């Protein structure tokens, strides 16, 4: 199945890329989530013009992504206070991407898109955790999240 990606898909490509995927993956995952559209001749022509316009912006975006990465990694440990039982290291629930974005903003960092935050697994305990933030297809920053028990 030939599709045009409308969003960044890890391991597949970025917006505007024309990819060939298995029918089930395209029909059951990419299309329903709005990550891709069917590739038709008209859509392919549109994508070519969009990609030409994005080429000029891509270089500026890469430089900006590197600046934001430097700011994020210069923050040090970002503290997040989660709800936990008294004397326990286990949180009620888990830390979400929205929580990470709010903690970075509270620490004086830049405003991030929650979809750029990549949690490797569920963060359900207090302590230090490394969180990846995908700023650009070529730039990924690492944020040290210090989860503490609050309330």
C-alpha cells in the first residue's frame, strides 16, 4: 500500500514522505490515526510542492532545534512532584508526557509539544529518570527528570 505520511512516524519517515507499507499496517494503524493519507497522483504533486517549501524552513528548524536542545540539557535535573503514599516510592498512577512538559516549563525551560516527549516506559516510582525529547528528526534531547513524592 502506497501512502503519504502526514506526521512524523518513528522508523518510517516524516511528513510528506511517500512510503510503501503492508496493507494491514496502513489500513489499521496509519490511516485511522491520521498519520497518513492514500497516495494518489494529485496528492503526490501537492506533496512535491510542500516539500520544496519545507526545504528552506528545515535548515532553520534544525538550528532552532539545536538551540532548544542546549537549553533543555542546560537545565540540569527537572523536578516533578507526584502523588505517593507516605514513606512509599511508588506513585499513584504514572508520569505522563504532559506532566514532563509542565515540569520543564516550571523549571524555566522552553515550551515543548507533548507529542515530542518520548517516555521509554511507565514512570511509576520516585527517583531519577531519563526522558527523551524529539525536537527534530535529527535532534533528540535528553531531560533528567527527578520525581519526588509530594502532597
